[in-house]
């Protein structure tokens, strides 16, 4: 059995939180093309991560943990705000004069949100779900990520139902845009 098969959903999400933290750290120091590429990576990771959490993790947390509905409502509100801000940062672009200041405020909010999940939601999930359930949730999370949008769509909603209905068509659109963007960037170097 591989580590990925044994990994439970909490371990997987904490691993992704660490990737997000690392990307923020690298992004704050980067310039030019590297900054643009790191921001694209961050946008993709955050969009996919949050969509999958909304589909798999939060509905389970609502049902399984103490004060689940209240905890998840707070997290969903923060995620909705984050989607809106990430969308605005994406529209603004890394070269905008206000980008760095807004990115700093955004990263602080995202890291506070991750800490809240790690202290309020994840330990309770571990306490109230069996190891097998947590491993199955990790598999479901990976499946949801494979079909999740790669950009924030703040008007699509943050519920599991909204993500299940809007997510796949938006993901196809996003992934097509990503492929075209990547092809252009790859071939731009060849034209010079």
C-alpha cells in the first residue's frame, strides 16, 4: 500500500495547507515571470482545495463534529470572502501596484483560516470519524479535486451542492483556459 492510500483526509489537507504556506512565502519574494507562475500555482491550488473541501469535508464536519453547523458556517463565510479576494487579485495581476499589499492581507486571512480549520474542524473530524472513514474521505477529496475549477468563481456558491453542479463545467472551462495560457507562454519564448 502506498502512503497516499493510507493517508487520511486530515493529513492530506494539512499537507496542502503547508504547500499553500510555502507558495505564499515564495510569492512574497518573487519577481517577474517567477512571481506570475507562482501566483498561477497558488490560484490553482487554492481554488481546487477549497472546492474539494466544500464538497467532501465540510458536509461531513457539519454532521459529525460538535457545533458542526456553526464551525462550518464560519469557515464557508471565510472561504467565500477568500474566493472574492482571490478573484480580484487574479483580475488585478501581479504587476498591479496594489497587488503586493493586497496579497499580504489575503495571505494573512488565508493562513488564519487554515489555522482555524486545523484547530476547530480537523481534530473533531479525527475524533468523530473512524480511520477508514477518514481514508475514504481523502480518496473522495482527491476525486473532487480532479474535477474542481482551477480559478475562483465567487458567484458559483460555496455549498457542496453548488460545487457539485457548477464545478465540473467551470473546471472544463478553467482547464481549457489554463492549457491555452500555458501553450501561449511556452510558444512565446519560441517566437522571440
